């Protein structure tokens, strides 16, 4: 009589971030802004960025928390518009104050945007001088975001 013993079964633990796969120089060909919340609590621009640049193994759709700010292109050409994407987490609507400020603290653009969950804004930056600027977002829920960009 032969006794069969089942092979040992082990649960596989999938780590959240695979540091071997994460490649900050990877070029995602999809520039779409479709934010995802990585298992590490970081919001990524889209699934390609999460998987290849962040090395994240799993994610959910949408922003993790607070507010997410995405801008494109960076740097900005002399005759380009700045595209800004703002997103709150799913089912949360809010108000923001948007400011573009130069290195000297001068405000070049200020807008108030009310009652949205996700919005895309284009700003004509052609009148602005070449240099470094900061895009500052302050949300009504206390969240804030700052991004630096350069204009040719």
C-alpha cells in the first residue's frame, strides 16, 4: 500500500512594492491622468506609472486621500499651455484655491474652483517670463499640494 502525502502548501505573500521592478526612468507611453491609489498609500498618475515606476503590485482606482495635483508638460515650452488635473478621493467634492507663484513670491495666476471631484484646467502661461514657478493648491478640506515647474 502506498501512502500519498500532499505536498506542503504555503500561502504566497505578495509584497506591496517590488523594488527590483521599480524603475524611475521607465517611460510610460500612456500620458493619461487616471489616478490610482497604490497599496503603499501613494497616488500615481495611472496604472503604468504605479506598476513600472513605483513598482506597486496592486492598487485601487482613484486618489488615496487629500487632493491629487498633476500637471503637464513640465518643463513648459514658450508657446504651450499648462494642463492641471485636480482630483479628490472618490465621492468627495470640494473647493480649492489655485495659485501660480514665482520664486520671488509674486502671484501670477489665482483661481477659485468650487464643488468638484475631478477637474482639468488649462492655463495660458505664454505671458509669463521664463523661469521657475510653483503651483499651489489649497483645498477646503485642509489638504494642500505644491508642484514646481519650469517655463522656457
